[in-house]
């Protein structure tokens, strides 16, 4: 184990544990506290998107981040038929204000805000246990992938887009998600299909990470920002749960998942 491979571990673990504690506290509290947590995260991610895509427009990026956060918070307080126009309008403002990268901003900001809003709906509609399941699927996927990739190494998953991601880490994330799904089967009463859904969300989480990596390569940056030492930016940390949230929203609309609301 070389120092270059593990020298970021202490910082990564420390910041990760602090962020996990804040996130779990917000999930546990639910209601307005969770809405605020998600709104702040959505605002920070929109700011990072604008900074990456249009780096010469820093003050404008800050305004777009604030607008996105306020839009998400307001969306969590109004009916669905008002919420979606609010979120789409916040992304459309970026398209109108930005010069460089405005199309990419509008697309990524729309996906980010809808995914963040779906997290609010998921927690409000299905409660603590189901929200913990979703968060833990993403966390287990990331942690298993990180350590399996570091210990086992092996062929890269997609080196042109995500140079550090390996097949061993990717498969370990799927395995960890499957085991977690098995644990939650008796807790939720959802049946063994929950195992497959956990793996699907693990894959979606990894897809979210890859999509953000592709965006960063396009912008020529290593991290979305430096807000979270050892992790990069908020988007670097939340890209996985955004990908999982979008697929979960589709599963809810198309298949009526979950079959049992706790």
C-alpha cells in the first residue's frame, strides 16, 4: 500500500463521517429540516455546475446557486403542479443568463433539481426507513467500490471518463447493494425484489458518478469545487444519489415501487 494511494484516506473519512452525520440527522428529522438540507445541497450543486461550465462568471454562478436552492425549497412546500414549473424555471434562467456552457447547465441543472425534489418526495411519502435504504445503497456502493478498487485493482471500468474506477470496485458496489437489499427485505416487507432494485440503484448511482466525471473532463477540472476536503465538491459527493433518485422516481411512476409503504 503506497502512500500515494492512501494519503487522502484520513481526510476523506473525517469529512465523510461528518457529512454522513449531518445527512442522517436531516433524514431522521424529516420535514422542513430535510427540505432545507436538500435545498442547500441543490443550491451548492447548481453553483458548482455554473462555475465549471462558465468559469469567468463567478458572481452569476452564485446567483444561480441561490436561485436553485430557493426554487427547491419552495417546490417542497407547494403542490406538484406548481413544483415542477418552479424547478424547470430555475434551470431555464441559467440557460438565459449564461453564455458558455448554457445548454449543458440547463440539462444538468434540470436533472439535478428533479432528482433532489424526488428525494424530498420520497422522504415525505414513505418515511425514514425507506429513505435510509436509499441512502445506504448509495453509501455502500461508494464505500465498497472505493476499498475494493484500492485493494484489488484490476482493469479499469471506463478509463477515458473515470480513470480511477475499476471493474472490481464496480462489481463490489453491486454486491454490497445486494446484501443491503437482503437485509432490508424483512424490515420493509417489500419482498426479494428489493434485492434487484438495490442493485439497479447501485448501477444508477455509479452512472451518476460517471456522468459527472464526463462533465468534469469536458470542463478540464478535477473536482466540482473544493467545498469538501478529500471529496471535492458537493456534486462530487451527491452525484451517486442523484442518479439513483432519478431511476427510483421512474420506478415509482412506472411500476408503483415500493409495493409497501412504511
